[in-house]
């Protein structure tokens, strides 16, 4: 068999805190996850831009509007 891809899905219940993001990044790296789907991030444009800067990889976002 060929290489396997590790995929994870996580319900994060908010990702605005740098501590939560750091824990998430560590968990992804420590577990050698290739693709991660993160739900309930409550992510807005500002947080998405921070994630893009912080994460060493490709990111895609579905932004929420609290209004």
C-alpha cells in the first residue's frame, strides 16, 4: 500500500484565543495530521488573517458574521 493521509475533524468551540490556537497547532503537528477540519471556530476576517500568519501551511476559512 502507498502512503496514508491522516485526516482529523475537531469541534473547537472558538479559536480567537492565541492559547487555543497554539494548542490546536501543537496537536495537529504532534499527531502528524495532514488535513484538519475545524468546526465552530467563530472565526472572523481578523482571526483568519492571524491564523494564516501563524500556521506554516495552507489554510481555508469559512468566516462567520455575528450580526
